[in-house]
C-alpha cells in the first residue's frame, strides 16, 4: 500500500467517513503541528515530501540522501533536509526537476508543479 493510500485509509478510520479531498485535514491529523506555524502549502508539501523524498532524505542515518549530505557538509549543515534553515524554494525546485548524482529528476507527470511548490514551501519554511 502506498503512503498516500495509507494516509487516506487512516483518515477514514479516524473520521469515520470518506475523506477524499480533505488534504490539509489529513496531514494535520497524522502530523500535528500548530496550524499557524505553517502555510497550507507547506502542510501539503509535508505529505508529498514523505511520499516522494523521505525514502532518501528522512532523518535517519541509513537514507542515501541523508548520508550523502552528511558527507557533503560534514556537520556544517543538518544532513536531513527537513531540519535545514537555508533552503529556498528556488533551490529545492531546481534539484527536484534536475536531480543530482544518484538523486533522480522528477517529471511533471510524477510530481506536478503545484506539488513541487508545496514541497519547496515545506522545506524552506524554517528559513523565513
Ligand atoms: C533516490 C534517492 C533520492 C530521492 C528519492 C530524492 N533525493 Fe534529493 N538527494 C539525493 C542525494 C543522494 C543527494 C545528494 C547528492 C550529492 O551528493 O550532492 C540529494 C540532494 C538533494 C538536495 C540538495 C541539497 C544540498 O544541500 O546539496 C535537495 C534540495 C534535494 N535532494 C531535495 C529532494 C527532494 C525535495 C526530493 C523529493 C521530491 C528528493 N530530493 C528525492 C537522493 C534522493
């Protein structure tokens, strides 16, 4: 089962009703953070980040993206993207559309411009 499918299933169990189209509410239930601290785009971006990026960039030592950035920055910047305060939306969008080293580029059929913008808002939220 995909992450997205399990998110929807979990929300249906929690809400006791079909929850299709209830995106922000779903992410709030599974990943509570004060709503005022994040834009709606950033909250949606967190779900897409978990779906498309966390397999390589989660804050775990065995993830290839996290390992590569640990090696690249040697502790000068956090190895986990979600902990960075220096990322800009432009930088995130560039890497997602172009890829780097073993990171694949993502086509618009895989991640829409709106999804990439949401992920970029999420990963740059600490830099404001
Ligand atoms: C298959 C694994 C993989 C996936 C999936 C992946 N990445 Fe990466 N990513 C990497 C690796 C490895 C690097 C580091 C490359 C290097 O050595 O510079 C990287 C680098 C980056 C960087 C550059 C960070 C820096 O400071 O140099 C950004 C930003 C980034 N990824 C964002 C994302 C986002 C957003 C997604 C999801 C849409 C994603 N990545 C999905 C493996 C992955």
